[in-house]
């Protein structure tokens, strides 16, 4: 009887191991096929990049909604409309793009408590160029601010959305459609103010494929980003440090003719802490929804107008 039970157990074990082996082979085959899709030269995978040429001028309109709450006070609500110019000064010896970004103008409509729909125009940050060097996948190599004599914050704050988002690392510029990948970096947000804010972040990107927007062919990506940011202003009169836990996400579109960013939609939530010398720290929240729209591209003295529409009247 014992021999019979032992024999049956051995047979059952052999069957179990055989089924496990078959299952593992099946899973491995499927995973291998999934990996091959992103490497194969098929319609299921796409290559991507940024490409600027010396002398390029890109004009963007940025439409934003802000909600700011400091120390549990009533919220400040704001509609912002900005105009930004990005120019490509040169391509250096390593093939990186040397860009200059400048805020041309800004106007906003603000509401706070009993003061409703108050219009403001202009900013001390306007007409202050900043330098950004990126590679073909959007990784920041070097940044520089020409004006280091004044502490200034860009409209929208030091942690507001930026749209030259990195696409990959180590030259990997091809992914399968609906494939996702992670990127981590520590970025200096030179376009958001001086002293330069620092943002240590992790981004989950997903390639959605091609998109035909009103006859304009673009490649669509979605992303989710989180991280920690910091900014500190120290003068003889005062010092203020701001730290933020940032959670954001959205989608963006890159033109496949010029390989330039055309549309960028970014929703961002900031959990802030403001540190003061007298230890009267204040908590804060800042919610932002921004849409970046490329109005025109000037290349080789030719002007191109992406056919992108958005409701603008509410910002006027």
C-alpha cells in the first residue's frame, strides 16, 4: 500500500513539474514576443527625437489655470496667458541643441475673496532670456541664467509645468506602440525663476502612436511624473526656502516633420512648505493646468503654422 502511494505521488510530482515547465515556456515565449515588438522594424514600433536647426524660432502660447492656497487661507484663482519664444542658437560639437527661452508677455485674471476678475499684465520675468542645452531626447545637459543679480519668480511659480520633457536615456529612441518606460532625473528648472529651482523626479512615459490632428501628423505620448522640488532665496534682508512634493501628468504631441513639440497638456499638483527664519513655516497647495500650443515655426526664413485650435476668449 505504501509503495502504491509513493508511486502515485511520484507520478503526480512528474505531471506537476511537466505542466510547470510547459507554462514557463509559454510565458517566456509571450514575453519574448512582446519584447521583440519594440525592437522589430515594424509598424508596431516608432522612433522619436527632438530636432532643432540653428536659427529656428518657435512661438508658443501657454494657457493656464491656477489655484493657490497658502496656510489654509482662501484660494487665489488665476487665469494666465503667456507667450514664449524658443530659439535655437546653435548645435554644438556633441550634437546637443543650444536653446534660448524667453517669456515675451503675460497677462492674467485673478480672483481672491471679494476681489473678482482683477486683470494684471506684465511680469518682472518677461524679456529675461535663459539658456538650455538638451540632447536629441530632451535630457538637460546644461542650463544658464544671464541675470543672477535679482531673485525673480516666473508667472505660475518656481515649480510650474515645463514642456521640454525628456523622452529617453542612453540614446534609446524607439519604443513599441502602447509601451511604457521609466525615466529618472534631477532637473534645474531655469525657465521658472532665479535662483534656479531643482526638481528630482521620476517619469512614466507611454507611446500612444500617431495622431492626425486636423490634418497635422503628430506622435502622441502620455506621462505621469512625481518627485520633490526645492527652491531657496537668501539675501541680506531675508531668506525663504520652498520645498514641494509634485505629482503631475498629461499628454503631449511631437510633430513628425520637424520633430518639434507642438502641443503639451500638463496637470500639476504641488504640496508646498514655505520655511521662514522665524520658524513660522507655512503649508501650501498649488494646482495648475497648462496647455502649451505652438503658434508658428520659423525655419530658414520660412514660416509654418500648426493647425491647432483652442478656446482663448476666456483668457482675454
